[in-house]
C-alpha cells in the first residue's frame, strides 16, 4: 500500500516532508513534548527571537539526514574502495528509514531547557541515555513493530546517539558512518540544523553557510592518513569552501551566541533554581516523570517562586524573573593568559575569599569536538587531509570562555578590588608537592 | 591528578614525541596516553573506549582541543599525512609551573614516546588494540586466544599482524615492570 506523504512548512528548509510512518512518531507523546522544550534554554532573555523549540529542530535534522543519505549512497558518488560498505537495495531502504527515524528522535531525551540543567541528572545519566530509553520504551516500541517492515529499536538508538555515547556497543563501519550523518563532529546534520536555525531565530548571521553545496559534495571516504581504510564522511574538493564556512560559522556561533556571558549566567541561575526545586536536587529518570516535565511546568514554578520569598528556590527564581542576574566581574583575555592560563580561576578563588562565596560564580566553557581534519576527494581522484588543502581550516580558532560573575550589589566594589589587586591575583603560584 | 597537572603531562609527552621525530598526530597522542594510563599506571583518569583506530578517549580529545584554545598546543600541517600536534607558545608556562609533575612522570613519558612515537597509525591501532585485549582477557591468556579477540574487534587486522602486535605488547609489559621496579627501588632508598 502506498504511503501518504505530509509536508510541514519550515523557515529553514522551506518544506519538511515525512511519510505516514514518520508521522506516527511525530504524533507520539515523547515527540510532541519537544514542542515545549526551548532549543536554547533562556537565551531568549538575551536574544528575544530565540524562542524556538527542539520540535522543529528535530524535524529539520530528519530532513537533512534524508538528503545526506541520498547523496552519499547514490551509486555515482560511492568511492570504489567503499563499494563493499553499502548493503543491498532492500537493506539500504531499511537503513534510510532507520536513519530518518533516528534523526527525528535524537533529542527526545532532552530535559526542560535542553542542556542547561543536564548536570542535575543522576550519575551516569545524560539526555542521550534518556533518548535511548525513550526509543526503547513500550510506547515507541509499539510504533516500531507496527511499521512495515518493522524497525529495530536498537538500530534507531545506535544512529540517534552514536558510538561516542554507546561506548560498550560495537558498531559496524556502515553503522558508524550512518551515525556520523546525524551526530558526526564534522558534518553531522544535527549541527548543520542547529547552526542555521539558532542563527535564524537569534537574529545573528554568523551561523549561516551554504549547506546545499556542502551536502551535495559529501561522500563516504577513507581518511587520507597513513594508508588507513576506516570509512568516514568527507567531501569532494568542490565543497571545501562550504565546509570552511560551516566550521567558521560554528566558531562564531560559540564565541558570539552560545558563550554569551549573560546567557551563561542565566543557565547558572536556572541550575541553582532547579537544584532547589527538584526533589533531592535531581531530575527523575523515570520516563513517565520525564515526559510530564517541560519548560512550561518549570516556568510556571519559577514565576510562583519569584513571588514567594519563603521558598528555598526564591532567590534564583527572582533573579531570572526580574532580570537581576549576577554581573560579569572578569572574563578570560589573551593578555592575562600569557601570565597565567588559569587566570580566571585564580580571580574566582580570590573573589570567594573576599566576598560571600554564594554571591560569586565561576564558569568555564570550551568549544568541543572541533573537527578540522577530514578526508577530501581531490579533482584528480586522490584522498587527502582537509588541512593540506585549506589554510583557513588550519587557522580556525577554538572558542573558549572563562567568566567570573558577582551579585549586582557587590559589582562596583568588586570591580575596584580587582583593579587594585589584579597583578597579584593572577600571578601564577608555584607547584606544591 | 588535577587538570593542569594532566595538561603538564600532555605537554611533556608531546615535546618528547616531537623530539623523537614522531609524526605526532592526534592518534599518536591518544595511543601514547592510553599506554601511559593503562600500562604504566599514570593516573590520568581518562575513559578509553574501542573506537575507529583502537582505544580512544573523547575526554582526552576535548582536553587537546582546550589546550589548543590556550595555545599550549597547535597543529602543524604535514602534507600528505595530516597535521602534527606540536607545542604552542604558552607550553613554556606550563613547563615552568609544573616541573615536579613533569619530573615525576619523566620515565613513563619517555618510555611510551620512544616505543610508540616512531609507529605509523596502522601500527598504533594494532598495538593499542592488542593492549586493550590483553587487559580485557588478562596477561595470562595465551597469544592465540588474544589474537582471535583482536581479529573479532578489528577484522581488517590479519592474524599474523595481531600476533606481532601482541608480542610487542608483551615486551612492553616486561619493560613497564622493570620501570616500576626501578621506581620502587628509588622510593625505598629515598
């Protein structure tokens, strides 16, 4: 029986097309919940347009995953050394469906406000683990088994979270490449979509790049180092500039948006709030609890706590609602780094010795997984490292931010204290035994 | 071990790899750090999993990236083999600040840099997977069963290559024991 196709309007990809099977996932409770989870937590308090949710991002990731799959498995695009990697036609169709379902579900384990409160999960738990549990849940299992042909939940989990998370599970080369299409460091469509979407909604242009050209030039290639033959996603040489643009976009988005100091301090206040509000200061890992908690529930509770000074979570709630967040006292800078690479931490420790510790916060964050070395298929058929062809890639910086924040009532005093004592505070200390 | 002490060990190791003429790509740093932790018992606290080229730590990869942000390390393109990791301008700062940590693990970092530094990526994959399997099955497991396990995990490694790698690892284990005994003698006389 032919499947019906559905189209959803989307500001980034114009139309997102999905079939009836995929629609059944979209209609499920775990997926619909993503309508109420902000993609960028409280970033909308700094960039008012950034109110988009995990729901539309997940649809976008599915759309891009399908496009990449079709490009990299097209017969004319498969490198001769990689021909054996591709399964037979039936299996290829199966894996295309698995890939799109995995893309659709890759974020269903996200907590309220996405990453902001993730450290409040019990030891050993992450949103990816909750995603895996959700995909294997009875509710979703009923969907997988009702499909024709049925899909294996374990296959969907593998591609949705990848080998980096499923550390004890072995992946075939084919599965590794498919997981890379979604969560890969270099060309994962999760990244492509969030850069384009976050940029669009926040109203900053830094995250834009020519993803059409980039996707058209993606290929499954062996890395060009030392004769090794492990397959991975690479590009044809003609896509090199669009790959450069992607990696630069990522750097700029981290430096300008994701690591914005006010956004970071709101994350900290939100975590302080959640720690005081959640039972035992932790998120529940029970799936029923997980599915019933969204940003809406937390925002409602924050508003209430902001009005009730008797509640233990009152202070961080009030700071969020009244925009009375801690202010930036110190941030990492190249001059101080030359004296002490840990200057920010030194300022934090000294500030805690001088001002009430509960009114000082330290934040250190670095851009992770900065892949600039990937295989490129040259116009004369060689496979070489991207770094051999691109001066730009050799010089893409790594975004890093270190901040010390202080309560607004101490800001002026603290600024004067820091100006007076700066050199002493950041002077490196000798190593002790 | 504290974060900056771990950074000092990485700086010291990269310096030795560079000075031994090693290609010093990320795979070299990953595998030498794996041997430092798992064979020579340097308490680096990285979680290594079996990945594309054998044991790999995503946390270590993140630390290398962070060290690039701090200009402690930098990438040096080496066509046609991809980039070497070399010391960045602030690496001297770490060497000045952590002389004790660097001295404490000097013998261990030299041990792995000398043995693994000259290897190619494919050789590193074999010996690191061989050590992974030896730790999984135990040192008393015979070479044949360990080689079979290496082949299960990495089918593209031939039986002969697996056996060669396991023999090398056995030699490294002996060397590590000798080094450990020498350390204990020094401690006893101190």
